[in-house]
């Protein structure tokens, strides 16, 4: 167990609130007192089984190797698990976000997701002052206070698309959060209570590093993720096919192994597209009352993608 904040500080802040002012802030402090400051600090007893991830994520071997090295350092010591913040850099659809979920599952810890492409306010991570209407805590505070773990995985998804006005830098709080020493005492602007975020496992994803500030790049291990080659794509498709069959009662009605022709089509797809393609194929085969999936059951290349809006002349 690890304390992620101090109860006496929360009590002091709560005591300073007058009357019925700042009801949201009062409710936040009361929730913190009720939940208490102790959170599970997950640490593997030994090197966890990772063979399945090497098979499932063939284009992430270098990242998995790095994670194994860092887990090995603490497996037979009293030290806490420390994973250096990482940036997964690569084209859309190669499995970057899926890797982050798999990492959280491997470590048995929670996960918070911050999609930067749809956010513009600088307080998304660090919270907004309670003086502002509609203010609320940031994602780091919520993940640590409302979650069960002191070392959750927090994913900064599409960090290269962070927007916002110049006065409100969405990434500004990351400069201290990504530094182990300063993250020990991170103050959310809403609650104004110091939070120990030093154990958070940070995973950022990006398509293009050119828009990412240099101070961020200097604080992370950058891993360039390539699109899997044809052989690796077939391997991913086969594992996904087996997983879908096993997790649905209707799966047993279909052939255990897909045909070579079908796998050839999957070898051309990005991992992100594969589950949708399999589900479409299973559905089409069922409608045709077949147990075998044919190439014709698969969606056409590019199907389901949003078409550009234009005018008809």
C-alpha cells in the first residue's frame, strides 16, 4: 500500500471552506476522507508471463523487451516498480493504444485514458481552479483518488494533436509529472492538495513527433512502431480469429482455421481494422448459412471510413 495524499492536508482544506460555498470542492474533500489515502502499489512477484504479448504484438518486441528489463530490476528487491515514461510513435492503426491496455493488464493495475485530439483546455491533466464555473479535478487526480492503484497506467493518446490557446498549454503539467522527483508532490489546481503521482506509468502515443515539445521528448523513451509486415499481420489476424471464436457461443459454429485466401486479405490490413473485419465476415457467413468464411465476406478495403464531405456539381 502507498499513501497518495495526506489526510491532514485534506482536513485542513475542508475546514477552510465557508458555509455552502464550493459544493463540488467540499464533496471532493469528503470523498477523499472517506476513501482514505492508501492505494495498492502493484509490483510483480517475478517476471510475468509475456510470451502471449510477443505473439499478439509482433511489432512491439522492442518495447516489450524494455518493459521486461525494468520489471526485472525490481523483481527480487524492495524497490517499487518503475517504468520510464514511453512515447509510442507510429502511423494510425498499428496497435499503440491496444499495447497500453495490454500493459495495464500485464501489470494488473488500472488505466486512465486522456485523448488529446478532442481536448483543448490546459486543465485536462492538472484540473481547473475551483473559482471557475464548472471546474473539476484533472485526470491525474481522478485516476489516483478515485482508482484503487498508486501506479496506474495513464495513456496520453495522440499527444501530437494537443491543441488549446497559448495561455492554456494542455501539456504544461507533464513537464513535472514525467519527472520522478517532482511528480512526488503534484498539486491539482482544483483540489489544491498535493498528490503523489511518482508511481504513475506513462504511455504517450503519437503519429508525428514534430509537434511534440522538446522538453516532453527529453523525458520519455521514444519507440518507433512500424506497421507489422505481412507475416506478422497474418499472425495477429489468426490470434484475433481464435479469440473471437472462443469468446462467443456462436464461434463454435465456424471453421477453426480460416483459409489462406482470407488470411492474405488480412495481411494487408492494419491491426485496428482487423476486429471489425472479422465481425463483418462472421456476420456475412452466418447470413449465408455457411460455417466457412470467404474472402467475399470481408468488408471492401476502406469500408467504414468516413467519406470527405463535398458539394455535388
